[in-house]
């Protein structure tokens, strides 16, 4: 009889098997953790490189000599790395601060009507914007001042000063509802250019919505603006000397011309540089606003 030895032998095998299973599990666990570390490191490295690329694009875009269509605005794909820069102009947009402080409701009435906003919502949006921007606490007929914001649990509002950025428009009571109904509403607004909309850069929705231009008239205008190379914003573009000249060239008169004169101009330029850097599937975008011919001066910098 050798019970203890037999017992030990009987126990040894399961122990060994269990140990093997344990070690195998440990290896899987550790390699998983190490794998996560490594992929986090690789991702951080790619993000860093993508941002470096975007920064290079911004440096190119800030140069006043570089215009839309310049091959420098895009790099080839070296090991999946590069940047793409889009240049556009803020002067072709609506600055709400400019129009509200100039006491001009009409531009907003026309814009919101072109968005099919009903009268009640439209008036609440415009008055809300007036109350947000004006320094006093007197509520406009359909607007909102301290009491209305406090009732909604938002003490300390409205700001009672001009908007600091376009995003802030979503915080304005009344206007918030109108904007919520319009996808992409941001692209036709700016706070960086102070003046009437530059017809040289205005979008089709603004030309149609504010001055009732037809799609054909818009097309003629865009062809002139772009010049022979069909790219807007560079040296071969037709530069209009006056709104009347632009209107004459595209066959616009009467009510349409009156509206063009009221809301549009031929002056102004504030460059918008959107640079997207990429590295093996990771992208990083930087948007910079710079006065035209401002020698690389920067008015605003945003990253996403
Ligand atoms: Ca106010
Ligand atoms: Ca051109």
C-alpha cells in the first residue's frame, strides 16, 4: 500500500494542466495589454504626424502669394502622409453683428423666409438676436432678455455684446430653434468680416435667398468670378468694380438689383484656411482665419 504516493501522483497531473492553462491565459492577457499599449502608441504617433502635416498646410495657406488652385495646396501621399488645404473667403458671408448693430432686420427676414421659417419663429429669432447683442436689458417684442433666460435655468444670459463666434448663435433664444431646422446653417455666417456680403465670394443660397437671383444668373456670375481657369479666388478671376457692373454682366435689374445693392458689395477679403493633415488613416483639421495680405497674421485658430 502506498496511498500518499498514489495520491500525490493523482494530484500532480491536474496541477500541471491547471498551471499550463493559467500560464497560457496569462500570456494571452499580457499580450493583449501590450498590444493595447502598442496600438495606443502608434495612434498617438499618427495623430502627431497628421497634426504636423496640417500645420505645414496652414503655413502654405497663410502665404498671400498662394491662391486657390495652386499645386502647393496639396501634397502627394508619401507613406500615407500629407495635407490638403482649402482656401475660401469670409467676406462672402453674413456677419450677424454687422447687420444687427446696423439695425437691419430685412436681411434676416429674407434669409429665414428662404429657409421656409414661419413668421412667428422668424420674429423670435431676429428679436432674440437683437437682445443678445444689444447692451440693455429691455426685451424686444418677440425677444429674450435676462428674465427669459433665467426662467430656463440660464442665469447670466444673454451676453449683451456682439457674438464672439458663429457657434454662439446656437445659444440665442429664438434663433436656436430656427438654426436647429437648417442643416449646414453655419457655412454662410462669419464674425470675422465686417461689411456687406462680397458678391465676389457669396454662395448661391445667399444670392437666391436675399436677392432672388435665378440659378442661371448665379451660374453666369460664378463663371465670371472663376475666370478662364474655372477656379475662384485667383488672379484670372473677373473682379467687379461695382454691384451695378456685376448686375449688368449677368442681366439683373429692378427688384433684384435693389436687393443686391442693399445686401452686397464688391469689397473685402478675409482668408479662411482649412488644412487637413493625414497619416495612415488618422486625420487632423486646422482652420485659421487671416486678413488678406495681412502678412500671415492670424485672427482665429481652431483645431478638430
Ligand atoms: Ca440685451
Ligand atoms: Ca480663376
